[in-house]
C-alpha cells in the first residue's frame, strides 16, 4: 500500500497535480475508512485538485489586487453608524452591479470606512472570479506618469485596462496638474462602460473642479463616473478616532 501511495504521489508530481500530491495519504485513508467506490474516490481526487487550484488562483489574484489589510466585510462592524445600512451593503456585496458596469462612489469625510467598504467589495468580486484591483489615486497617477518610461509601469497599466473592477481610493485627495488630469481622464474614458469603478473621495463634485483646475476636464470625468453610478454618501464620526489605540493602560 505504501509503495502504491508513493507511486500515486510521484505520478501526481509529474502531472503537476499538487493538490493530489499534497493530500494523497489523507484521501486514501478516508476512502479506506468509508469504503467508497472507485468512482467516488476518483471524483474526490479531481475535486481536491480543482479546489486547491481555485484557492491558489484566488490567492494570486488577491496579491495582485493589492488590497489593504482590512478588506473582509464579514468582519464589518454594523454598530458603527455611517449612513449605509446592512441591507444596502449586503445588496452591494452580491456584485450584480458589476454585470451592468455600474460604478459606486463612496463619498464622505475621513475615517468613516470608505476604504474598508471599497476594499471589501473588491475582495468579494475577487472571490466571484472577477479581475479586480485596488489602487490609491497616488498609485494610479504614478502608473500613468511612468507607463511610457518603465516596463513595470506599462505592465501595470495594461493590467488595469483589463480590469472588471477598479477601486480608486482617495481620488482628488491632492490637486493634479493639467497633464496629469488629462491622463486620468483618458484612462477612465478608456475603461468607461467596459469596467466598473469604485471611487472613494472626501471631495464634492464642485471641489473636483478646484482640484483639477479645469472645469471642462472635471465635468467630463464626472460624466463618465456618474453615468451609471450609485453615490453612497457616508457621514458620522471617525471610526479610527472612536477606536483609537494607545500604548498606555
């Protein structure tokens, strides 16, 4: 039996079936205890391999997405009142809006869970198989500036262009120069109606004009984002300040 188990693991290794290779002993033990049929055992082998490949693929896509540390909405604190209900968040988590290329704008002051909600929805989309990425406005801006200069930035740019969902965190946090504003518009315009955006911002649409110093670009940019869009206005006290950590007892 031991020799045959080793042979099974060796064949699995040659065929790059790492899931079967890693769990061969456990699968054989359970099959023996349960006296399952050859067909059931074969199905269990293949199911194990498929599940492990799906898990590895999800882990790879989560790493590529560059999610912040807190991104699991299963841990969301519904006792924190910020203007979004449990029912509304549950509906957003179903991700049906992604099929229609709808956008979401999370608007409100700092510390009210805009980034957490955006990252959580990105994580949910990843688990459903979508190509989803989380980037700050600063990271997007750097990619747009450097894509014609470095290979890594160009690879990142082309990857984002294939997204089903792109989160842009803290858009309009800082003012953009005219060239940067044009690059941002061209980028969002290219993805418009091909992908969905989740945008977090603490600026009103009127303030976007000031940050871009160009009413025409600001209007065109907002037009693309708000065309099919759910604007979620969050409010309240900062969660971070309410739950501030201290080094003292």
